[in-house]
C-alpha cells in the first residue's frame, strides 16, 4: 500500500505530549484523506534524546511512547534512534549522535540535519517559550504553505530579572528552556 505522503514533524519537550501526538495524527489523517481518500498506514519515526545524567531523555521517550500507545489509531514504529541508541561519548561526555532531522517530502527520505538558519523570527518563537506559554503549536500550515507564528500572551514571572539581564543571559536561558 502506497502512502499519501502526508508528513508531520514535531519537537517534544515533555509538555502537552498527549495533545501534540493527537494533533499530529489528526493532521496526517486529514491530509491523507484529502490526497487519496483514506488515511492509510500511519508510520512513526522517532529521533532524539541521549544518555543524559538526569534521565530526562528516557522519561520523555517513555512519555511519547505511552501517548502513542493511548491513541485509537494503529501506528507502526519504523525507526527509533532515541536515548542510548542515539548516544555517543566524546571527551567523557554523553551527547546525541543526531541533533535534528529533515524529511524530503517528495520521497519520504529522512536524513540527519543541522540548521544554521533557524528561520524567521527565531527570537519571537523563543520568547513564547521563555514567557511560559506551553504546549505544541503548528508553525507550518500546509494548506496555505506558510510558516505562521500565531499571536500569544507573554506572561513572565521573572520580568524584573529579564529586564535588567544582559543579552547573553537571556539568550542562554531562552535556548536552554526550549531544548529541555
């Protein structure tokens, strides 16, 4: 059975995992139905995490697998380059082998990717996370073929600290929070 080619890519950080998985599956099913009349086989490829000292990657991987298992859909796990399977040691420190992936939407080929350009409005996207707005959001709308950063309320409990903080402090902490 040939697939529809519908693709959804997500970055999970432990917040709203169930909702994120559900939204991605719904999106893929809708796109598949509009392309070929049925939703077809849903395939899952997982990449990320490593053997970190706090066990964060293991907990996150289990949380994602649990969320997948709780879905009503039949989901086929095709690749899982996660936690210890995505770990290497350099100078005595554990780190991921694959930091990011790309997908060729023409043929479905998945490849390791690095991103020198983080796209438009990187700081606005980081501010959303740094400001405590949680949950996954769709930033690419395939219907309109647009990258969209929707409005959000910026609520920040550390506002007095961040107002006077040097740029490097804000940069370091916003990137740290976005990669948990």
